[in-house]
C-alpha cells in the first residue's frame, strides 16, 4: 500500500540512483533500480568480460608504474626475505639486550 501511495516519490528516488527494496510481510521481494543500473545488470557476458579485462589492464599498468617509481633493491631479497631479515635482526637486538641486562643484574636474573 505504501508503494501505491508514494509511487511518484519512489520513482523519483529510483531514477536518481537510489535502490529501493520492495518487501511484503517484511520479506524482500524485489529492488526498484534506475534504468542505468538495470542496463548495467543486463550487460552481456562480452561486455562484462571486456570491462574486467580493461580493469586487469589498468592494474598491470599500475604495477609497471609502481615498479618504475619504486624499484626493487639490488640485494636480490624477496619481500618475504626482507621481513625475515628484519625480524631476525630485531630478535637479535632483543636477545642482546636481555643478555646485557642479565650480566648487569646477576642477582635479579636468577
């Protein structure tokens, strides 16, 4: 009944891009969407495929741009290698600090 009373307002909102959920007895039945959204939903498989391929091409171009802008270090380490090396260095510093503290406070380290 609410849809019948406010059809003009609802159509205006949908045509402006709002998605309207239509329910009966609090159960979703359908969405009312703008013509543009409906066309996008009805796009053929070829259109969808071409949009996805274009998005992948843009990602490849971005990857190339980032590789040029931020080249990999010449040490040959992978990202995982850098993380391992950093973690090992921090572990070594922590262990060294513990040893130094234990040597300086032998009565408290037992």
